DNA sequence: TAATAGATTAGAATAGTTCTAAAGTATTGA
DNA sequence: TCAATACTTTAGAACTATTCTAATCTATTA
C-alpha cells in the first residue's frame, strides 16, 4: 500500500496520529478510484467487509469529523436524519433521486446560474449549491 | 378564532380528526402572517409559550408528518441532525447563514438557472433547489 | 524498562424520531 | 338512550443516531 505515506500526511495535517484504525478509514475514504457519498454506517460496514475488522463507531465519527473540519470531506445538505458525507470536496452540485435515495454529482461547470437576489447586508456568498431532484419519467 | 374551520378542513383532508392539540398545532403552523422555518422542538416550545399547554411530541411529529405528506409543509434539505420544515410550500430557494444557523427564503423568480447537465436516462426533473450559503464580509 | 502522553474503545449519556398500548372518541344497534 | 364495539389519539416508552467519557491500550521517551 504505497498510499500509506499520503494517508499519514493527511492524518498528521488534521492533527491525528496514524493508527491502524485511522489508516483503514483513510484507505476506505481516499483509496477509491472514484469519489463517493457515504454515511457513518457505510464506513463501519465497509471496514468489516474489506478488512474483517471492526472499527469502533467513535473512531469513525471522530476521524470523519476531523477530516470534515480540515475540508477533506464535505457534509451534504440533505433531508433525512442520517448525516451524509462526500469525498468529492470540489465545489459541485447533485442530482438526487429520492425514490432510490441515490446521489449523483454534477460538476460545477455544468451548471450556470444567471442571477441571484441581492445578498443580505454585511454578508457575502460562501457557496451556491444546486440540488436537482429527479424521478422516473411517468 | 375564525380560522378554526380552515384548520378543521386541513386536518380532515389529511385524514386527521380535529382535536384540541391538532388545532393548536395548526394555529401555530398556519396562523402566522409570514411563512417560516421550524423544527419540531420549536413547535413544542411555541405551544408551551402561546397556550401554556404541553402537546406531546408524538402528536407534533405525527401531525407535521401527515401535513408534509399532504404537501402542506415541506422538509428542508439541510445539514445537521435536526429535521427542518418550511411552511412556505411554494417552490423557492434559500439563503443559509451557517454561522447564525439562519434560513431566509429566496423567491423562485429571483433565481434563474441558465443550464443544467442532461438528466440521467429515464428520469425527469422534479425540482431544482438552490442553497446559497452566506457569511459575514471579511 | 518505567514513566508518560496520547489514542481507542465500549458503553453511557444525550438528542431526535418512531412505535405502541392505554385512554379517549365515535358508531352501531337494541 | 346507552352499552357494546370499533376506531383514533396520545403520552411515554423504545429505538436510533450521535456525542461524550473514562477505562484500557499503545506509542514514545529517556
Ligand atoms: Mn438533514
Ligand atoms: Mn427557478
Ligand atoms: Zn457529491
Ligand atoms: Zn423557505
């Protein structure tokens, strides 16, 4: 696993020691070819499946939260009571198929907004997120 | 309270009997001059404050969920673990001040989207929601 | 190796939501 | 009218997601 040093760097920069469990979490989060959307339970299940190893939920929550603070992960604005995360940290948008509970990325460059209302006084825009809800045709 | 019959109709159309508690919830939700954003706890607190009456959380959850199904309320796609609702059921968008945890409506007509990517096969758009995150200047 | 610092983890605590069964209300039919 | 019965509502219990805590485990240092 030649990405190990990458992960160690990432952990160090988030102020976290590179422990076995955290390196596993890193591999699951950042070792995939594609970015993806997940919740905490997904990572727990993936750890069991991929490494035959149970990582305590506390460790997953802690690690994910620290990575979120650092900007290595983003939380997704979504309905429902479970928190969803995104390993795609580039600014982008989403298709959301509510029936399938399925999220798909839309690249920022594939959306263009003509105009927005004036921003409240003393405030400026941090980001503009578009959520396109889709459903089966008829 | 001359809106009582309005509320009774609303409840009936959602398949709910008009009980004291539900009429209170209706008054809190639909008896305001302006639409607003809320969570379940807000309604519970408002009931205490406005009517000096405790309404069981179950009743509030049930009523709100039925109204949501009926389209009399909308759930808001937002980060965080509390569910937020909107009494504004017209299609619209939001400013969100993350620091203040403050939502503000943007009328649909004040947003214009130039283009979107092609929709996945067999799907069509149900809605397009824009969330503009704002922050203090500087 | 012993002392210390730091990390992990299980389980407790908390918070949000859903479920359930006792209590309440409506309907039926004598 | 008024039991008997069926259906509905509600309070609180149960459950689930998340965070907190403190005991245990591991790594580092000297
Ligand atoms: Mn949410
Ligand atoms: Mn629009
Ligand atoms: Zn995404
Ligand atoms: Zn709104």
